[in-house]
C-alpha cells in the first residue's frame, strides 16, 4: 500500500479562525505544481482523506486540477492540526485491509510528520514545508512502512 501524505498549500495568516484560513495564490499554484508532478509520475489515487479546514479543502481543489482523484473523498475531523497520529495511522491500515492501494492524505503540521513517524517506526517525524508530499510504502503484513521519498515545490524545477 502506498500512502501519499501532503501538507496543505501556503495559507493566509489572517482569518476569523484557524479553520477558515484560505490559501494564498502561491499556495494554490504550488499545490497545482505538486499535482502535476504526481500525475507525471503515474500515481493513481484510489482513496482520499482530507481535513475539514478551508486551506486543506482549497488544496484539494487545486490538486484536482491535474491529478485524477476518485469520486469518494472523505473529510475527517481527525485530520486537523491537533489530530491523533496513532488514530490516523490505524485508519490508514484499515483502509489498506479493505483493499485500497494508493491513499492520498491532505492535512496539517504537525500531524503530517507525526503520521509518517507512526507508519514508519525507523523514521523521525519529518518536517513538511507547504504543499510537500511524502510517500510511504506501507507493508500491511508487517504493520510498518518505509518512507520512500519526500518532495516539496521548491525541489521541482
């Protein structure tokens, strides 16, 4: 099972609440850039999990421009910035057990890094700049994964 963990794009600092912070234009363009790159790599996503926060929903909209996504997209309140990485990892394992092979998760710091660490016991929680995507190859039989790569917009030409 491959799990693609993405941090939302750059967001404005001012909003009525943290949940309502919108993406900046840079956040939108960098998220589109990452989706283009994912598409060119041939990644086919069969399940999507996203935070309910506005900046993540807008990142999802930007990603949809260039990356084919399934019709079923799940918004999960557990994917907010203070979410529990153990619960998220457990749910991802359950998705793998039901047959999903390529899951995209779009969420926030610090959760994205902690989820990688939960899935990959040999890895410390990596930092994620905005719109960064990490790929974890998760072996369901072993209950552990390997961090294959982590790519940010700044690493792409």
